[in-house]
C-alpha cells in the first residue's frame, strides 16, 4: 500500500481508464458493468468509444470519480481478468 503522501494522484479525482478489446456485441456493456461495481456513480453513457482502423478492435475510455488507490487497483484487476479485455491502461 502506497502512503497518501507518496501517491502521485490526489484523491478524490476524475480518472480515465482505457480498455481495449475486440469489437464484439456486448463489449461496452460488459465493461460498464464491471466499472459500475467499483464506481457505482459511473454513467455508462459517458464512455468514449473509438474503433481501430480495421474495425476489429474497440477502445473504451471510462472516466470515473475515484476515491482511493485501492479502488483503482481492484478495478484494474477485474478489468484485466475479464475474458473480453485485451489490455487496460
């Protein structure tokens, strides 16, 4: 656990998370569901979507109001282990 005084992030703050996966039906909804578990006030309508040049992959940017490093760590862990996710930044 990183002490608050050593963190580069000041909580609470708005924090963007990029999630990449194959552009398949239900991908955005599945990601929104995972994000809402960790950030109940997250509005799925605010997801920014961008398709890859060949439209095979989809990039989602989910900006959440985060309150702690632990919250972010847990969210990254759940997103990274989701079967539809290729990468989380």
